[in-house]
C-alpha cells in the first residue's frame, strides 16, 4: 500500500480538478424540485412495507422485510473537498454513512461510486481514495463489497450504503412535534473552510479541524438519539442547516424558532466568512430558504453561515424539551461534545423558520 509521502504526482491538487467542493457541488434544492416535478413514474405503488420513500425528502429509503427487520438504502458521492486523496476517501465515505445513522440504522455493506479522469490523474491517487473510503467503512463495521467506475473529466467518489434497522425504531425527519427542542451535533462552517481551501486561503490548523469533523462518524450521535429517544432526525449536509431544518419542518407539518447565538460554529470560520469565502452552493441554499425565513435583522454573513453547505456534517435532532438536557449529555458521552440546543419547533406554516 502506498503511503501519502510515496504518492506519485504530489503536485496534483485534487480540489483544482473540481468545480465545487464536496456537497456544495449538489444540485440546489430549487433545481432538484424542478427536476423531480418533471419526472414521471417515480411515485412508488402503495407498498405497505415501504416505510420511508420519496415523499418526505428523507435521508434514506427504508423497506420492511420482516416484522423485526428493515433494510435502509442510500447513495452519496461528490467532487474533491480536500487535496489529500486518502482524506477525501474518508470524508466521502463518512458522509455517505451518515444517511444510515440519521435513520437510526446500522451500516452493513457499501459499494464504491467512482468517476475518474483516466488521462488526467494517476490511478495511484484513486487507489488512495478507495483506501480511505474502506478505512471509514471498517470504522463503521461495514463491508465494502464492490462498486462501479466511469471515465470522467472531473474526479468524483462516494458510496452506496445498505444498513439494517428494527422497523419499530426507525428515525425519520417527519416525526417532530410542537415544542420539541432542536439539537445540532456538529458545528457549522465546513463549506466555508472548503471554499477557502480552493482559494488557497484556509489556515492549516483550521483545515485539519475540518477534516477531523468530516471524518467523525455520526455513530455516536445515533446512539445518543436512540438512548434518549428523539422524535425526528436528519443529517446536515449540502442544503445547509436551514435547508435540512426546512425539510424536517415540512415533513412534520411544523414551523420553528431558531436562536443563531446558540448554533455551534467552528472557531475561525467567521473570519473566513468576512473575507468572502462563500461557496456557490451556499448562495443557492440561501436563495431557496429565504422566502421561508424571518431573518429579524440578522446580518447577511450570519444568514449565509446558517445556509452554509456542509459536507459530512452532524445530525439535527428533534426531542421533547424535557429530554433536551439528557440528549446533550448523552451526545457528550458518545463523543459529540459540540452538541447544542439551537431552537424549538412550533405550530405554524410547515417549513417556516423564525430567527430570534
């Protein structure tokens, strides 16, 4: 196995080969809505065993195969968000696994998804990416059992993941109740840092912290959520905190009040934000949620921070207010010390968010 120092082509910077970094390269929520509105035949038949499908924009599909067993299926891939190929593989795999954890499930098997410029980058770099993905999968107790690759002008990597869950214990984004506390398990700012990296403006220490967060599995967050008992869950990735909160609120038929002063943010991110390190995906996220948010005078930079396109971010959990303290404590015990209560749900127009 090649060690990082032995890699050929050390002058290659993976992020220079991508138009967008990580989950910021996704189609925007508005674009995705347009596409899905034009597609015909995606609505599944009324199969009672399909517990979670397309209708609530949840993190993964869930299908019951027995009274005590359901399978969970998801896929996620994106362009390079870091230059080190091994770290890129770890980040992409951790991000894909996050959808499984957001459903309260256990990852079981993974398939690699690869796009690679056969004439543009050494295959040794791709091998290191796949090694990194395999390491993340092993850390999650999952098997990598194959995959698919294509020749692509832009490098891309990710995974399709299958997991298992008890059908009676599935976490979804549709179960929030009025008065629930909203808990975020990882700090924001990953999209801002990755944008700074592409522009050669990311301090090494800040980049190292971003990699640490993006390669931290949400396994502990899932365990804490199941231990305390939460009403709803979703992971925070490319659509930003506000985008994924909005999806949860629409699915649950609720509004929310958010306190931006309580939202955890990576130290140093606001300096990068003030310097203009904002991804195009974050701008599109902001434009999408803007009609549904009462900003209450919040500055433009702080608005963009709440819409920042995360890659391998944390979980957003809705829990009874009386259990919020217990959940934050459990998250700390399970290796998620930055978790914080950031707001609460209220009755109102589904998807509406008020900033206080």
